[in-house]
C-alpha cells in the first residue's frame, strides 16, 4: 500500500512541473481588438504621419502623431476611430477611410499593457512643456474665453459653454475619447491652455469652436489631474483654413 502511494505521489508531482516553452511574461498579450498590418507607404505631414498598410489583402490608411516609421515594418494597432472622406490640409488629399490612432506598436504587448491609460502616458512619454502661443482670435458673442473659465471655475462648473481657439495638441482614442489642447491667446502663466475631451477629430493648428460641459478637479489616475477641463465637447465648426504660426 505504501509503495502504491509513493508512486502516485511521484506521478502527481511530475504533472506539476513547469512546461517547456514561453513563460507567461513572454507570451503575447493579445487584445480582442488588436490588428496586425504591414506598412507599405509613409507620408509625413506637419503634425501627423500617414501610413498606408496591408492587413492581409486589405489596404488601410492610418494617421498617428508624427514619428519615423519604416516601410515593410509589421505594426499592431486598435482601429477604433475611423473617419470617412477625411481631408488632410497639409497633404491636400482626401482619404475615403482613415483611422486616427493614439499610437502603434511593434509588438501587441505594448498596446495591451497601455490600454486605458491617461493621455500623454506610456505612448506619449516625451511630454514637452506647453508653450503659450501669441494669438489674435476674433471674439464672438456667446464664446467664453479660456482666461474667463479659469478665473471663475466654480461658477462655470457643470455648465455648458462654447470656446474658440487654436488646437495645439491632439491625441486620438485614449480611454475611448479624443483629447484636445486649445489656446485662444488669453490667460496667464498657468491659465492659457484648455484641455477638451471629444469624439470629434481635429487637426493641430486648426481653428476650432467647441461646446461642452465644464468640469473641475477631475482625476483620471496615473498622476493626471485637471483643475479645469471641458468634457463631452462637440465641434461646432468642421472646416477652417486658419493655421497656427
């Protein structure tokens, strides 16, 4: 009886030994929405890199914050923000369909691990200080200036307002939102830059009018806190030829 128990124990212990092959840390972290494609062409604009890629036998276009990308490179991306008939002013070209992405990766692990992170986090590590632009924007009735929002934050909280300014930064599809930084030439050292969340896509350097709800003291985690932010905003003007100097 003891001999039977001894051999049974050996069998159980043997079945618990680690399997050969990749460890859990080495195994790809596949996302259910992760796509793989091979870059065929790269067009560099002022603020974006436009990539033509093949996903199987399907040709797609995507736009990402400007960076160097090699033709022939395999990339991974989450295609959640598609625009139809989008015209790039920098390229003077209209794309029947294009995906605006917060970033791409050479390995599916990177995007899977970064899912849900705040804007300017892992995929935007090199966060440069925001510089105030010298702007002279024509005022309109019903438009609230950036400086006025900062001066009376509590008074505007939870209210719907319209703002008008130049888009100085745009990050697409982060936490299921697009993130816009806007300036209108008003405000002091710490009150000239307004962060806006929206589902719309805008080009950096363009003049935009947004209507949204003012929120204060918003904390999105990862160390990203906003004393003032305009949320659920909708762009009221879709076209503009005004560019930032």
